[in-house]
């Protein structure tokens, strides 16, 4: 097989040769020639050291395509072959500066894009011990959850969650099912489902009911005094971790003590406050526009920052760590203590009053915390220079 594999890669120096190699990968996938594809993946890695740096992109392109071919296959053998490829040592990462953990995150996204949740759960029974591809499966659970799967009772998932907790893995804090206010976030990953539409409608009706109650409240015409408080860690988690490949980002984050307290406040009151704060990121806005928002709307805007950026750039956080960043940012905005036990998050965030405001080329969110004694805001803008888009 070695000579066959080597011959396969001998003529990829031209565009025509590279295209032919891609077609041959497709044919091997259709023939379920999984051992050959696994061997090809190893040979692609082996050749990187002897390939000029400016030509390695061809090997990278074939690696990407080979993994996609295996992910698209609907049989168990192709999925198991993809796991074998994931286990292969990588001296020269096919993604350059990206780490081995990041590679497992990408493969988890690839599986979730092309395969069903049930097939992923079946793959969990093929793990070779508690450390085997831990990052791939930890991220895989969240990839499927964010696309609408409820894996809370799936075989192997509880065991995996226990292992993540034992190791202090950051994703252990996330439940293996979506909350109602997260039900539309799968659209940002290219997925949509009936459950998300139903949950979104229910959330919209509940929010409308709350707004009707709030309409009865009018804010007295008083002078509002604000005092800056420390910004908690992780407040801007949705734009952290993008690395060198992300666009330059401007962030304005504030926590304000309010006097007098505003248990409820119409959008006009918050708009006036934003104008008085004279935020740098609003300098280019023709007018400051602030509106009441549902928690689901705020979550979607913040999650989009994590996975796509304000200008549509494909972020470095991915679905799993994007969700973790979303929760950490909401935690900071809502002023919740560090514990995420039980339903404390749901109750706290549900008791907050949420707003969104316009930021040129960006996103603005305001959280009026329960009791109205404090308010938190986050404004983010991806600057135009080198931002992709």
C-alpha cells in the first residue's frame, strides 16, 4: 500500500494534479477504502517536513478534504477511520500554529456538520480509554447540543461529563442540552430545527407578556447618578481567544451603580444614559438607538460574536467554547456569583432586564440587574482593518 499512497501524492504540484487528487479522495470515500485513506493521512503528515513551506498548503488542502470525505461517509467504518486519523501524531500541524486540541475541536465540528447525533453517540463506545480524543468528544457533545440535540440521557455522555468534571475541564460546566433561550443559536452554525422554532415562539410570547407588564411602569423624571464598579473577569469572553488570525477588536465594558435604583426602565431611559456616558464606540453613530430585548436575542448577538465576529468573520472559539464564552459573558453582565449550580443562572438571567443598542460595525448589550441598583454594558466593534468579512 505504501507505494500506492506515495504515487497518489507524487503529482500534486500543479492545480490539475491537486484537483485530480481531490477527485481520487472522493472515489476512495465512495468505495469505503478507509485503510487507504488513513494511510494517506499519515503520508500527508510525513511529507510536510520535506516539503517547502510555500508548498505545504497543498498538503493541508488534501488533509482537509480527506477528513471531510471521511466525515461525510454515513457508515461506521468511515467514522472510525476519521478517529484513527485524529489519533495520528502530528509533528507539523496541518493548521500551522493551531494546537492539537484545536484540531480535535475542528474534527468535532466536522462530525456534527455531516453526521447525526445518534452516530456520534455510537462513536463514544469506541473510545480507547478516558484520555482518548477527550477534547474531540467534549467539543462534539456541545456541537450537537447547539444544533438541537438533547444528549443528557445519551449513553456515554454522562460518563464523559463525569470525566470532564474530574479533570476540571472547562466544558464540564455546560449541560448536554440547550436551554430555551439558546434554541435559535444553531442557525449560526448552519443548522435549524423544529424544536428551535417552537421554543423561540414560546420565549417570544413570554417576553411579550413581560413587556406588557413593564409598560405599566413609568420611570420618574429624576437625575440619575452613576458610579463605576469593577468589571468582573470573563466579561468580554465572547471576543477573547480569537488569536492572531482574528480581526482587531475594540471593547467597551462597564458596570455602573445606579442612584436612585431603577427596578424597571423603558428603553428611552437607558438610551439617555448611554448618551450621557459618551461611549467611544458610539462616536461614529448618527444616533444612539436602544431597545428592549429578550434574553434569546441577547444570547444570539453574543454567540454570533464568539463564532462569527461582528463583521461575519469566522471566529476561533467554535461552537463549544463559543457557548462557554457566551455563558461567562452573561454571568458577568448579570452579576451572578461564580457558582453555576442548579438553576441559579436561569433564575438570575430571567430576572434581569435586557437591552440592545447600536454600535457601528458591532454589537451593544445592556443588562439592568435585578433590583435596578446596578447596570452592566458591553459594546464590541471589529475594526475594518484586516477584519476579513
